C-alpha cells in the first residue's frame, strides 16, 4: 500500500514541478519568479525524500538537507540582490 502512496506522491510533486517551471517562464514579475524557484526547490526536496523512503536509504535524506540549505541561501541571496543591487556590503 505504501508503494502506491509513494507513486502517487511522486507524480503529484513532479506535476507541481512542471507547474512551477511554467510559472518561472511565464511570470509577469521577478518576484514571482523568485517565489516559483523557491517552491521548485521545496518540491525537489519532497521528491528526494519520497525517493529515499522508497529506496529505504538514509543517503537521500542527507542530500535533501543539503539541498534545502543551498536553496534557502540562494533564495535569500537573490532577494538581497534585488533589494540592494549587490550581495557584499
């Protein structure tokens, strides 16, 4: 039963990634693109975790934590760049 739930979750998160990719390409403003990229990172983390549950390996959970840290830092850096025009003060 868990296999069917994981397949359904992987399909839903994959579809959400496609919708976010559409939002990145066709959004009216830069802030919408930043939000879509951040949401794509969250969906990618969910995909990695679901695949880790499916495989039964802890390595995927560690990879998802690293991806979450990199995604957070990149979102903050891009938002700071848009506000001030530079990253280093």
